[in-house]
C-alpha cells in the first residue's frame, strides 16, 4: 500500500473582506431592524471579517461549483502538477447548487480535466474529511497517482430576508429565533482545496497523511443542524413531505437552524473521541506540534479547552492555529482554508506533526487527521 501526501493547497474567498458593521449590506436586514442577537453572537464567535459571494445588490456572482473550481485551480497552480494530471476529484459541501446532479459533476464541468473519476460528499463541516478519506484511500490503494479534494460553501444565499419573512414564526414574532440568527452571523462563503499525491513534493514541504479517524455519534443525538426540513417531535420531516412548496416555506423548511443547546451537549462526546485516540496511542499530546481545529465559535473552543485541561490531555494553546476571526466559518471549506494558510506560512518544519480536528453538529460527527511534515 502506498503512502499519501498532501503536496499543495489552494483557496478562493469571494469578494473583499466584510467587517461586522457591513454584514447587512450583503445579507440584508430581516424586518425593519438589525437583529437583537447580532452583538451577542459576534461576541461569542469573535469573527471580525468574512467573505460573501454576493454583491451589495444581493446578486450572486458565483456558484458553489465555481468557487470550488477556483480553489482547485489555485491548488494546481501551487503544485508541480498540471490540470491534465488530475485523475480523481472528491468534493465536499453542506448545500450545493442543485438537488441533482452531485457537486463533483458540476465542479468537473468547470475544470479542464478530462476523463477523471469523481466522488461527491455532502454533509456539513465533516464532509471535508469524508472527501479527504476518499481521496487518500484511493491514492493508498494505488488506483490513482494524483487526486484533488475540495470544500466549498455559499451559506449567504440562504440568509436573504426573503428566506425568513414568509415563515410562520417571523409573521408571528417579527424576529428570528436565536437558532437561526446564530448561523446567519457565523457562517460565510469560501472554498479550499488540497492536492493528494502518491509522492511528496521534491522542491518543497509536503504533508504525509499518517491516519484519519472519524466517528458518527448520530445514534446518541437527534438532528442538531438542519436545512430543507423541520423537526417535529424529534423526527426530521422533509420539505418534500409538505403539501406544497409554499407550505414548506411557511413552516420554515428552508431556514437553516442549529440547536445550540445540543451542540454543547456534543462537546464532551467529541472530547471523549479524542481521549480514546490518546488511550490507543494514536495521539501523544506532548508530540503534537500544531493543532488545526475547525470550530464555529471561540466560545465553543473555550468549552473544549476546559474539558481537555481537566482531563490532563490539553495540547498547549500556543500550538493551535486558527483564522476564524478574519476568514470566518466556511463550513466544509474551513479545514482546507486553515491548512492552506498554515502550509504557506513558513511555520512548518520537517518532522513536525499536525493534528487536524473537524467536528460536525449536523447529527454529531467527529473527525481527526494526523499529518507529518516531510
């Protein structure tokens, strides 16, 4: 079985950075006033700027597939390869451009690569690691020599006022619940990509994939983050099960929502997953040089740090790398955008170990990936 190496990264962040004072210039104001939850949410997540794929007129200049293709092209430009060398493409996203076909087909259609194999992965943030595992395993099994993985999100198109103002809740309350406002002021747009090869880069550093460990805990939790459906008595009811599209809109099927209380209940389970890897000898906290953890809010990170410290397995916080505050939470793209910046920062040295962590609150999924700088 061959080794798999990440030899290059790329990213695409649409538009100019948008600061907190100008969020509504892009995603609009719901009702007649700025949300009462805005300051609280931003105080918790500590995001000060992010990117949106729309302009101030609310028109979208890109699709999820297009920004994925731009990130892939950037990664190819940063590598020793050409687009004609690409043999396998694995894409990830939360919500892409269509119900049918899969995102990988749409992205491939944007690229100049010919006769490649593809794989589409749709979940929430964790779909990035699902796609990564697909590509890494294909390289390890020697099916391909060069693969690409992407994560891309345009969350902002789901945050337009018209997506909320027709719901029964808004008509009654003239406001949104915190479960929806939290996402509206936390999620943003962007794409990232990684090149996976069967050999390391001969002229620069590469990241050898040591292992990927992921676990679903969906049997322990009800659905936490939801879009395209509603929860009724713990059951997920699809928009397609409503009597009409108008009924689906009124019931809030198309308003993205996250149960924040449930997220905090998941954190000990995610930490427990980490502890099991420490106990199995796969993670030695003393030997980790860099931690790249995707978290949606600094307040959630604080809870994780508290539990890790209490358990005596905390990795020095100085080793943690994040760009959440100035690049935002871009869902499945986040881990690639994080690694892209760290990879080209000059901070990595040959022999360093990089522990990546991607949790997902959709229905409790958690993943880790250990990389070695070579």
